[in-house]
């Protein structure tokens, strides 16, 4: 199927991907994102520093209830 300009979108997309692979541009970055558990612990550390009356266990429970 072609658009109003007579260009096939699927063909254009495939050509672009082909061009990227020839130029050596990685589709996915080499650097992996930080695991969620490390991010969660870092957030917990910041919250606990601001609220010393809160325990890590209680905060963890609250975060679990919020889906984090």
C-alpha cells in the first residue's frame, strides 16, 4: 500500500533499517539500564534520609502497595 505521495511506508522503513545496519549504528545501546531493584533502593535511601521515623520495612511495604 502506498501513501498519497506514492511511497510505500513498509519499504521506506526497511530501507532505513538497512541503511542503519550498513552504517554501523546500533539499534540497541550497548549500555544496559540500571536494574529496577537498584533504582528502588536508591529512592528508598533518599526517602529514609528525609523521614528517619520511617523504617525500611514499612517503606518497602508502602512502595509495594503503590506498585513500585
